[in-house]
């Protein structure tokens, strides 16, 4: 019997379906593609250790960004946006806040930890990992000094 190979979008959709139906998903963390060049260059120039060359998502983190307390505040990002994130991230603005990278499209923000410790197949590893996603509430959020905007040519601080 052949194993069906799913697209990243299908895998994210399956995890979100599991969460909606069962409240959790047992899908192992999975790669959504390579860390993009502007992130890896910025990390290298600024001494930020990246845990992997690929960006990972996990059921635990997807469940975290869909939790009821976030939903009650209107901060949950649409499933469609989460499913599209692996492709859309390349056209989003990218920032660094001193700890995590933040992708934003002006409506939502997606937080990525550069060196996140997690369990994959019973082994603890450090990976570049999607942490959460939130609806942006403050349009001026990225205007302050807290965030460094990462340009395509990898500007430095």
C-alpha cells in the first residue's frame, strides 16, 4: 500500500481539523520549508543561533494559537491564514524582537523562535519553530524601538 504524501497545507489543515474535532492532534512536528535567506543572514550577522535550517510547525503550537482565551479576545488567526503561512511568509514583513522573529502581513503576526527546544520522535532537539499566531490589534506595534525590521539584504543593527 502506498503512503499518500500530503502537502504542507494539507498537513496543517489535518492538524487544525484534529484540534477542532478532538481538542488535540497527535501529528509529529513537521517542516514547512527552509528558513529563508533574510532570516539566516540576519541571524549570522547578529550572533543568533538557529536550531535548524528548516522552519517547523507542531500540533502543540497550532493548538496554542487557537485556544479559547485567544478566541474570546478576537485574536485567533483564521485557519486559512495558518494554512497559507508556509507560502505567504516570503512576502510578509519580518522583524526581530531580541528573542523571536515575527512575520506580519499587517493583519496578523506569526511568531517564530530561532532555537526552540522540543520533542520529535522521543528525542529532544532544538529547531527553528513556529510558536504562535495572533491578530494584530495595534497598527503602530512595529513602529517602536522594540522591533528590528529585517530587510531582504540583511541589514544589521
